[in-house]
């Protein structure tokens, strides 16, 4: 009998650094991968086939079909997720670290530590949708990178593979060796304040001819591998200082530039994958309510309203992000922490105490569709009654159910 395979992609550890670099003309990096979905396959048994073959009678007995077995992931307690926000990386050992520049060797050590502590990456899309699933026993983690794209964040080799000299490129290789870590990174980009270094010489990237084409390819590679670009505004403005009318312009121009790069790479089809999420530059909100409302009313070029705002600076008061199942969850104030030592320690120390999802199997009548909500609710009730699954949040492919106090309902 088969079971469902779940494809995990890696989400990223988002370490948010409060202070982002301001306008820089610098060598930039590359993109992010594709949004993953849980792929659940359903197996049915065909146990009667043999018998039927053996009986040449024209009136074969009708077999009672066996139930379908469906995989569900259950959170007995609501998940809590650390979001770590990184900035730039350097492969050059001579470079000193700053608030926004980290030695690649240090990044590698942090990632290894997070993996060893039991974390696995999830995507921002799945997080906001509540489709929070990690391999059983592991804990969800989100990685974001602000001030994208610099080549030191993501770049490709000449053969189109990711460069292990870049942070996200190295992370991709790591996740290939540790598939249970997954691979998801959120890139909060400013397209209006930097160039992208497309030529690597010895130990660094330099601006070369055709950089925009190479940059576009990097963004595309990323999206195809769950490195997703989001909005960090056009020129990394300090929103406290910005007139309301300029807030929309900063969001819009940045979104248009991203779509321009996808068109340049002849991958306009990827535009449909984009989400309207903003990370606040410097973690700052507009000073006045009118500015806040202006920002929150931003609609992207495809007409998607702003869905989430990612803050920064929580390294001063380390905390996990709540899941959308929590009453306190606020999609416009999602906390991110810069990966300073004390934050990394906080995340590592808490790994053991964080909840994890269980995997459990549901029996669905053979005739029911895999998305038959009523049948799934009955199957969940039965599984709880038989003590095969605990009460909690049930994630069944794209559907999510809440089983609480003896009742089961669809979560929307
Ligand atoms: Zn920034």
C-alpha cells in the first residue's frame, strides 16, 4: 500500500536585520525559488483484481471497495515560527562584518546549527496560508533576505547552476544534501538602488555587460527553486520621511521593475506566482496614520491587495512569529529578527520546546473525492475517535481543518 509523498521545499530562515543599508551602488545578487505545495497522493487498493481474474464467471461478485488512505499533518498545538532576516554575505575573509554584511562562513555555521537543532524551512506563502508542514518531529523556520538582490546573496555560475560563493547559492547546495531541511527563501528586493554584479573574478562580483539579462535569469532561477521575490520598496526609503504619494510610487515602481525583469527573461508566466508582501525598509512605518493607510491600501499591478507586512528589529526583543491559526496573529505586523548571536542562540535554545506537526492517516470512503470536505471531516472525526490522531489543526493537501472540543470544521 502506498502513501502520500510530500514534497517539501526549503523555506528559509529569515533573519531580519533592523538596519538595512541605504542607497548603495553596489554589486547585486540574484533571486528566489518557487512556491511549494504539498503534494499528496492518494492510494487505493485493488485487492480484488486477482480473484476476478481467477473466476471466469460472467457474474463476478461485486467487491466492497477499500477506503482511500489520505495523509494529514496535524498540529496539536499552534505552530510558532522564528523568522530570521539576513542581508548581504561575503566570501572574502578579509571583509569585516557589519550589521548588514555577514561572512559566508558564519552563515554556513548558523544554517548548520539550525538544521542540527531540528529546523526545516517553509515558504512565506505556505506560512500565510496556514499550510505549515515540516517533516515529522522537525520545527518550521523562515528565512528572508532584505535589500535583494546582490550577487553575494544569489548568483549563478556560467552553466546556470547557483554559485556556492553566494549565500542562497550555498544554501541550495546544502539543502540538496539535507533534503529534510528544505529550500525556501524570501527575497525582499529594492530594484531601484543598485546594479547586479554579473561577473565573478577571483573572490567578488563586478558589473559587466549584459548584467540586466543575467540578473533576470537569476531571478527566474530563484523563482523556479523557491527563492521568491517580494517588495522592499524601490529605493529603500525611510517611510517616516516620505510623503504619502511617494509611498505608493515606491511600491509600484519596484513591482513594475520586477515584472520587467521577468519579461526580459521571457518568463512573464512567472508573474502569476508573485505575491503582494512588503518588508518595511529599516523596519519603519510611516509616521502618520494617512501614510500607514496609504501603504496598507497598496494594490500590485495584477490587482492583488497588500497581504502582509514584515517588520524588522525584533532582535531587541526576540520572539517567534505566530501562525495564522492564532487569534493574536496580525498579517500586517509580522516580526522578523536579525541573526545576531543572541537571536541565533534564542532560536536554537527554543527548538526543543516548539511544537511540531504529526503525520497521521485518514480513511476516506473509496467513492469520496480527495477534496470532499464532508467526507474529510467525517474521516478526521473517526481518526480522533479511534485515537489515531490528536485534536488540532489538520492539513490535508490544500485544505485545512480545525478539530477542537469535539467538533471539526473547515478553516478559512
Ligand atoms: Zn532593508
